[in-house]
C-alpha cells in the first residue's frame, strides 16, 4: 500500500449536545473509490462537508497527502489553519452537492469557467476550451449557454460535476448527488460517474442511497451508524455477506423499500 | 404670456438643479449603501460597529437637521461646502443609510448553499462576494433602491431651506412675484411626478434586463 491520500485520525464533531462523529478514523488510498452508506443522521454527509472545510471538527486530525487540513505548523507547534492554508488545501478537493448549488445568474459555461479563471489564472479562452471538453464528457455541450433555471435536475447535476472537475481536484466528494432527482433522471448522472470512475484516477468519496450503484462502483464500502464505522470492506462482503447485525438490519430495510443491492 | 414664459424658465432651471441633486445624491447614496451595508456583515467588530453607528445616526435624525449641519455647522469646523455640495452630502448620507440596510438584507437573503459552492470551488471571500453573491443580491436590491431614489428626489425639496434654487425654491419665487400659487405649484407637481416616473421606469427596465433567464431564481 502506498501512502494514504486521506487520513482521518480520531475526529469528533458535535452540533451542540449532539455528537455526530465519534472518534472516527479511517484512511483512503490514492485513486480509491469509497462508498459511505448508512441510515440518515449517521454522520456520512458530515464527513464530506468536513473534508470540504464547510464544517470544522471538534477534535482530531485530518491529513490530506500527509499534510494537516485544519492545522498548520507554526514555531514547531500545530495551530489552527488560517484562510490561506485552507485555500491551498481546498485546491486538492472538489465537491458535488445534493442540490447542485449552481450559480443561477450564470450560464452553464460560465458556471464551469468561473473558478479556473479566478483561482488558477487560466485565460478565458483556455478555460472555455477545457470547459467544453468537460461538458462534452458529461453530455452537456449543447447546453453550454443555457441558464441553470432552464435545465432538468439531471442536467443541473451533470453541469455541477463538470464545474467541480474543471479545477482538476485529486479528491472528489459526491454528496447524495442523485437524491434530489426524479427517478428517471438518476441513471444519466450515475452514468457520468461510472465513466469518471473508469477514466480517471481521482480519489472519489461517495455518500449515496443507491446501493446497487455503490456495489458496482466502489472499491470499498463503509457502513456508518451513529457517527461510527460499524463495518467496512469490499462491496461484495458488505452487501452480500454483512457480519454486523446493524448492517444486516439496514440492508434488510433498504431491500424492503424496493431497492436492489 | 411673455411674463409666464420667463417664470417657466425659472422653474425649469430649478428642475435642472433638482435633477442634479437627485443624480449626484443617488450616486453618493449607492456608494455609501454598499460600503455600510457590507460593513455591517464584516467579520471585524470595529467595522461592524462603525457601519451600525452611521446607519442608526442617519436614520434616526432628521434630514432637515443633517442638511443644516452640512451647510451651517461644518464651516465652523473648517469645512465649507456650496449649497449644492451640502445638499448632495446630506441627501446621499441620509438615503445611503436606508440603502445600507437594503444591501445587508439582500446579501443575507442569498442562500447558504451559494457560499458553500464558492468554498468548494476555492474562491476567496471577496471573489465569492463579487462574482456570486452581489450579482444575485443586486437584483433583489433594485426595487427598494428605486423607492429610495424616489424618496431622495422628493427629499431634495428641503434644500430650498439653505437657499439652493431647486424646483420648490423657484416655485416659491414665482409665487411671491406673481401672487399665484396654483400655476407654479401645479407645474412643479407635474415635474416632480415626471422625474419620479423616469426613475421608476428606469429601475424597472434595469430589473427586467438583469433578471432575464433567472426565472425561478428566487424560489
């Protein structure tokens, strides 16, 4: 095994009295595709939000590429990271949101090019060329000039994926990216993600309720409950042969709800 | 009839002064509104406090008193302003205080998820504000800005009290010289209304242009 790209080291997170993550630790290898599953409120989305620095942690350490995310060395000690440190660390990470979070006042193309132009100093022409390549890949090239309000949910999410890819992050976080979509639009987004998984060596962390997709897509599955990892392993083991009672109960419920796993 | 055309001339000159006061006053108000409105959202306590003090002071005291301060008291402190400058300053700062609250409210009404998208795309706070938040917030500010601009236009009448020859001042002159109240005041009534309508239509047109393609943005 090579050095992990993400090391999560006994992190805890509380919202008031509610402990969302409890001394959680795990590591992710470069290029690994990880699915985070579990009942709602189990803390899986919170982990993605913490990695994207949208939330802070109450205690513990996170290292990306061996470098502290929320801390930085100063005079031989670790101190809380400043904005500049966070800015540098964030450049390695991209995120796709459940509700797309596109910029409604900008067309699809401008949504994709804004960040590369502003944060990487890419020229407008180069940014647009790269954006068109990405939009082509997610099947949105013909919608480059459309405004987000004119798109279906699936189109919005594919545009949002292109937007996140434009910054060429090494780690991509997908937070329930199909949960807000009409059932018939889910597949077009999953297809894009399948393609990404096959064609890139990005590390991908995926919070999802699409169990059959998680099964096919992930190298490893983490089952969460109440802020802890209850069980982890290859998809076949978790989905076909779960060892823990809570995992079994969760999957039984999912199957009862009509999903194939 | 000759006599009346001379008086109309006077009133039109007044209209020009009123228009000048309105345009320059609005320009100052707009700048001040953004500075103070964003100041209220600053992370620095001192900036927030200064912005709040400005807003509360100018909203909480009369425009009439503010104008007299600008024209009669500032010279005692070594700052002499022409009546026009004093008028622009008082009107701009007064209306700017109301505008600041409009700016703050509109910026805060842009959803949290837009800020989160900015962080995920690694934009700095300023880039996020400049390219993502303000363009969306500005559309929300426009209708109230239109109201504020009309309030400012009507407020310009107080400058006649520091002998600035605006529309109202000229109407008084004409009234004093002709003894007729009806004609000059009917004229300026119409002129004020026309100017307010220009602002109204202008702002509405701008709003339409900026919201094109944004259907459903506020939902």
